[in-house]
C-alpha cells in the first residue's frame, strides 16, 4: 500500500479533502481483498463525486486517489470517471497513475462489452479466470508505456489465480 502510506490516521471530519481522498482510496483498495461491499463502494464513489463537484480534486495526487476509488466502483459511470481522474493525474505529473490509467481504461472497456486494450482485468467466465478478449493491436511495447507487464505475464496471473482456486 505504498501509494497510501502518507495518510494521517484521523476521522474524515478532521481531514482536509486531499487526506480524505487518500483515505477513501486506501479503503477502496483494502475492500477489494474482502467480501463484496456494494454499499461501501457506492458511498466512497459518491463522496469522490461530491468532492469533485465542490472543486476539491485539484492536483495529481488528488486525481490519483480519486481514480483509485472510482476504479473500485460498480458502474460504467464510475469507470469513466476513473479514466478521467487517472488521465488528469498523468497530465499533472503523477507517475504512479500510468498503470491506473490503463486499468481504468480496461475496466471501462470490459464494462461496455468491448475487448480490453492492456489485459489488466482478470475476468471469470464460465467458472474460469482469464483476461477475456484483449485487443491484439496493442503491443507489449504499448503496455510498457503504461507500466503494464507484457501480455504473457498477465495470462500467467490469470492461470495462477485459477490454479489457486482449483486447489
């Protein structure tokens, strides 16, 4: 969780918008490893939308954290906002956001029923983990520009997850 280690531990009411965004991002990422919590994801996404509407998401770090929260959302709209926030974070010099940008793009494509570009999303289809359909026009060089491993590594990740589940 290196991306979130600079957080103060305090209540949201006592935090500024940047600290709250970082805390929401940490919470969103940590929630991914547990049971599905739809209400928590919706609450976090709505809070990011509120902070954005109030003009509180300004710099690369804020956009990076907002993108993480939206990436862990549930709807195409959430994933579309994740794309926007991650693009803004990259444009503002937040180097950690490049992989997040690829992930948000892929998540949005998968949610819209299209092939993913970078192969960052593991999908369970027919009881088996895979990458689903990946656009063959995107090269491993293109992936590297977004700090995404080569496609064969992504395929290995899906196979490893399937082996773990089969055991």
